[in-house]
């Protein structure tokens, strides 16, 4: 029975990883791509690790898999945020259908910040 559950988890994880890869290829800009990499990639890796823990059936392997899943859930959103913020500050163009630019408004209001992208680049 545990082999069937592990197979099911592995298939689900593989589908999430495929969706993450397709999202990285098809989505239009860096800020939108980071969502595919973070959300679907983390879920895919989590399901694959859960399948490994289920298939192994040992306490040591299960604890290692749980530790890696927790580490992924804690670090992936922070990494995506930092990548998106760095890309924005480097002046990478937003998708032309992006309506709200809250970070641009915050950066324009920050006094004394010399490491800013040119706000005129973002204007339409």
C-alpha cells in the first residue's frame, strides 16, 4: 500500500515540477516567473520528497525528507522575493499588462536611497 501512495505522490510532484518548468518558459517577465519557480517548484519537490519518505519507510529517511521540505518552504519565498526585487532594481521591464507597481511607488518615496532603478523606465 505504501508503494501505491508513494507512486501517487511522485506523479503529483512530477506534474507540479512540469508546471513550474513550463511557467518558467512561458511567463512573460521575471517577477511573474518567480511565482512559477517558487510555488509550483516547491510543491513539486515537496511531493517528491514525501514520496521518497513514504517509499523508504525508515524514520531517518522520513526525518531528513521532512527537514528538507521545511527548509524549502522557509527559504524559497525569501529567495524569490530577493530575486524579484533585485531584477526590479536593475531595471528589468515589467510585463506591459502590469497595472500596479507598488514597489516603484515605495522606491520613489524612499529618501536617500542611491541604489535605485530609474523610475522613468517603468512609466508607460
